C-alpha cells in the first residue's frame, strides 16, 4: 500500500503544497530581511565612501607637500650649481691673475 501510485502522487502533492505554503508564509520575512540587508549594505557603502574621501584629502595634502619639497629641492640644486660655477670662475680668475 505504501508504494501505491495514488498515495505517492498524493504525498508529492502534499509536499509541494507545504513547500509553496511555507514560501508564501515566509515571503514577508524574506522581504524584510532583504530590505534590512539593503539598508545595512547602503550604510556600509556610505561609511566606505566617507573613509575614502578622508583618505583622499590626506593624500592630496601629502601630494601638495611633495610638490613643494620637489620645487624647493630644485631651487637648492640650482643654488649649489651656481655656487660651483662661481667657484670655478674664481679659480680660473686666480690662475689668470698669477
């Protein structure tokens, strides 16, 4: 009797009905969970955007400082080279004055 085709069909139908009923009953809960996850992921993304904006400000400041230091370094190199040129001219002048 257990393997009777009608009984098996009824069992399958009952199982399908229970599964569909469970999905219908749980649909609002699933929807709510998805909504909560959406808000949580939105908040996490907003936090990440804020953190990245702060990091970007710091990096821009560091870049400006680096540009300033590179410019200052170039001026010092120019001064050093001009001092060498003056020293070379001084040595040449001393030699010619002998």
